[in-house]
C-alpha cells in the first residue's frame, strides 16, 4: 500500500462535476473539458477516469484495470495518476 | 497500457476552431465606456435566428469546436438562449455563458441548468455599488449581486470578470474578498483591450505602472492566503510589458467568433481592421470559411509577417501580437504589434502610457455612450 497518498483504497473517486469527459472524434481521443480549457487524455488516463464513476472505490477500480490489462502491476501508476488528478481537481473523492 | 502517470497533453488545435464564441446580440442594457463591441452597435440589427444559430452550432461541432461561449452584447436578451444552450449541450459542447448578470433571473437560471449549461462568467466592475453603477452607466450592482447568489445557489462554477481600469484598480483586493465570500472559484482581472470604446477612452481608462504593480502585489498576497479556493488571473498588460499578447493563439488558429449578423471573425475585434471582408455564415459554409476563406488565411501562420517579426525567435510564442492593435495603432495590420519593444512603432505605445499618466490627450474626459448615463459623474470617481 502506498504511504502518504492523499486518499486510500476505500475512497470513491468521481470526475469533478464541472468537468466533462467525452470521446472526441476530431481528436481521435478522450478529452476532458473544463471552464478554462481542454485536455486531451492519453489512453491510460482515459481508462482510469472512465472508471471514476462515483459508485466504486479505488480498490475496485484497480481490480478492474488489472483484469483489463491481464494482471499487470499497475497500482503505483494508478496512485500517482490519481494524486495528480486530485491535485488538478479533475476528480474529487469521498470515503465509502 | 502506457504508463498511467504520464502527463496527458494539453490540446493544441490541430487546425480546428476549438474555441467558439457566439455573439448572440450586440444589444445591451449597460453602457460600459470601455466596451470592445463595435461603436455603432445599437444600429446593428439583422441578428441570426434560432435556426440559423443551431446550424452554426452543428457546423462548428463538425469542425471540431469544443468550448463554446455565449456572449454579446448581453446574451440574456435573447429569449432563445436556453434553447440554444440545450442544443449545444446535446451536440457535446462545453457551454459557457458570458454575461453582465442583467436579466439573469432565478427562473432562467434553473432552465439554463436543466439545459446543461456548464459555467457562467459574470462581469462586475466594482465592489462599491455607486462606483459600479457609475462605471457601467446604469443601476446594476444589486442585480449583479442577486444574480451571483442565485448562480451559486444553482451550483454553477463562476468566473468573475473584472475589466481593470484606473477606476477600479484599487478595488482588486475587495473584489477578491467578494469572490471568497460568495464562493466564486475563478476571478479574472481582465486588462482592458483598447479597441472601439476603450480606445476612444484610453487616456482616461489606462492605469499607471505603479497602480498595476500595487494591484499585482495584492493579488499575489491573496493567492498565498487563499490557495486553491479562488484561482486568480492577473497579467501585466501588453502596453507595460514590452511584449505583445499571444493574441488568439494566432489568427485563425483555434478561435472562431460569430457576430450577431452571422459574420465570421477570427477574433471578436477583427472588424476594426479596414479592408478585410468577413465571410458570413448566411452565405458560405462554415468549413470553407474556416479553412479556405481569404480572411481566415490572411494572417494564419507566419508567412505574412514583416520584419522584425519574421526574423524573430519569439514568433512562435506571441505570433507577432495582435493584428487589430497593429492596424489601429500603425495603420497596417501586417506590422509588428506596437506593444513590442522591437517594433519601430513602439513609441506610439510609450506615448499612450505617458498621456494616460498625465491624463492629457483625446478621450479625457471620458466619452460616455449616452448623455443620460449615470457615468457622467465619472470625474467625481477619478482617483
Ligand atoms: C463584451 S462583454 C459581453 C458579455 C456581457 N455583456 C458581459 O459584460 O459580460 C464580454 C466580456 O468582455 C469584457 N470586456 C468588455 N470590454 C472589454 C475590453 N475593452 N477589454 C477587455 N475586456 C472587455 C467584459 O467585462 C465581459 O467580461
Ligand atoms: S461589456 Fe458592458 S456594455 Fe459591453 S456588452 Fe458587456 S455589459 Fe454591455
Ligand atoms: S518582433 Fe514580433 S515575434 Fe518578435 S517578440 Fe516582437 S511581436 Fe513577437
């Protein structure tokens, strides 16, 4: 378990309601739209954010990602992404 | 799966008009004497109909537009605003409303929320009622504050837009406190851009360097104090910086404005450039307008540039500045923006700064837009 993370495995993340995530044909990519800008997401980021639906906790999300990617060891990557996303206010979390 | 921690990239346009602004009307109940709308604006009728706007929205979405601002004039004057927001939202736009707050009632806010509106930018000119009202030439402060409360009650994120002039630069700290008190997330201290009314009144409006530095210090201290609670935008204006702004991220690069009558503009001010013909969505397909029309091609990229820009290693950064400002201040839109210290016309900007400091020159006293405007008391407001 990663120490000093700003949230733990039981926390439930969801996309900040002022953000809007959608697949954008003209960019061939998922994008995150927010008041002052547009972010083009890489596949990895999009895969994680798609699971931040506000109804499952991080433990479940990691398990689902592992299943999608044949058991790959991706915990640390997911944690550091979530930390960044939280810092940039792309997501918010609540305890389950 | 690629490494998840890798930073997602910020979108560059890739040639698409990512940012779309619809100026639904030039009509407005307020009379700001710095307004960047055309000088003859009450004469402009011929606004696009609801169906015509919807077609613009569809066509722009096909061109890859994502961010959408409904502006004006005062967009609340259009009774079809809710319908257009709903339509745009359905097409996948991120919808922003840019408003003075006049006419933004609870009833309409609820409808706008249902229609899928994402964000509201509200312009407020001063934290003091009397000063705010005098500045915009009409009683409006109470309406703006009421609108602000109601906007927050409906849960919209808000950008407070404060166009900065000599008349309100001392209120920067109070405006931040107002944002803090009302739960506003973003505050933008907008440097007044000197086109149209603002250019006419430049001598009266432009703050001094000392005032700007003082205001910047206040903003920095408040950033420290408030952290992430309120995000503040404040930049020293081009006239004082020796470098121009990266206007519109380049002509015809990512930004498209449609004026009330359907004229397509590379930026809201572009109509000040004489001799350019602006294609109209009523006559031409938007795809052609964006990609192929002579006007959108004219200053795209850097092949049109003259010296010193063409040889300059900063041209990727600022694109040679603002075409409108180059035209208005040097008579030729192809010239380097005179806000650049490398421009042979830089002295025009220096002398404007000086004239404003001494308050000597055209546009002093303030030219109001309406003889009955409250702002005829402007002299009494002067700091
Ligand atoms: C032209 S107004 C139209 C929308 C609405 N009437 C309002 O005031 O918000 C759009 C925005 O431009 C700002 N603005 C007006 N004149 C300006 C100028 N000369 N330079 C910079 N910003 C300006 C206003 O404060 C407002 O936030
Ligand atoms: S800036 Fe002032 S005058 Fe211009 S459109 Fe907005 S409220 Fe009206
Ligand atoms: S010379 Fe032109 S490109 Fe170079 S900094 Fe000045 S405006 Fe920008």
